[in-house]
């Protein structure tokens, strides 16, 4: 497949600093990889956390080979994210100004007809196939736990004042559980990775309509998603990565936003 990737990130209308980080690149084995991280913490700590996480992950991805099995790939991606967790946690432990900083992360590695998705927090991965948008990841948030237990309806969860409270983040604890899954990746599929600055403000139906617009280039789709989040208030940083097999492969080495 010829894979095309587009990255867009915007500070939003309220924040002074963009604490989101994104990266995409073509790995030495021919796989396409992408990362979105949304940092959190005190003064400037969020952008430090997301930068450390992405730097660690990119370093690990540059050494990514061809796993001998799906199980090996799942294990390798989980270890890679745990290594990034250690990088953030150790920096926070040694610097009082970074105490308790952390970040979400979602990582995609696509090769042939399959892919791997690893994540912690509430940055998301969606797949558009045949005009249908599917959420692939599950938010590690308080309101999602309350929704799953039946204590909140989806509408109540969307308006809940603590909807941004994470139950799991990268870098806040020495050890962390990492969700990793194998996905099917077929010709015509479109993958969206994003921070909650997009998914928390833009309805899934609007995400789907934007991504399903066959008259728009991927660059236009990505910018439209940013614009929709800004029109909805833009109260957080907004980051979007789109991956499709409809374009030419990007150069090895990667792209950041």
C-alpha cells in the first residue's frame, strides 16, 4: 500500500501553550507509524511530558523490526510505551517543577493488512471504513467508568464537569497498564488519531461526515476537523493525524507537529 499521513495541531482559543505532540513516519521495515500525546501538569509540565513520551517512542520505533508474530508485536509495542512511561516518570521524580506531570498517548503501527494500536488515557483512534466511523480505543476516564457501570448516561457523561479526569495516564506512576490491540487495515480505510481537544468538542457524526467527504483532500479534511473544534469553543489544544492508503508514502524519518 502507498500510505499517506497528514498531521495538524492547534493551540486552541484558550490555552497559551500547546501541550499536544504528534509524530508520523515510515519505519525501516516499511511500516507506517503515528503518535498523538496530550500532556498534562503544572506550568509547562504538560508539554515536557508529551515531548518526552514522543521522543522515547520515536527512538524505539526507529529500532522497530518485523515482529515474528502478532503476539510479539503486541508485546513489543506494550514494552515501548512502558519505556516511555519510565522516561516521563523518572524526569518528574527528579524535578519538583514537573511533579505529577503526565500525558495521554495513542500509537498506531500499520503494516500490510493489519495494524497495532496502543494507548493510555483519552486520546483516541478511529477507523473510517465504508462510510462508517468506528471508535477503536476506550477512554481511560472517570466518566467512562461511570458510564460503563450505568451510573451515567452518554449524554450526562458528555456534560459532566469531571469528564476530563483520567483514570490512567503515562508518566504519573512507576508502572502502568497499556491497552494494545490488533486491528484490520484494508485498502480504502482511513485512520484518525486525535487528542480530546477534537473528540471532546466535535460530534462523531461531524467527524464521520468530514472524513467521508470524498471530494476533499486529506489536508483539507484535517484542517476541517481543527476548524470544527475551534468553532465549538476550542477550549483545549487540538491535534489530528490522518492515515490513508490513498497517497504516496511519506519519507522515512518522520514528521512532527
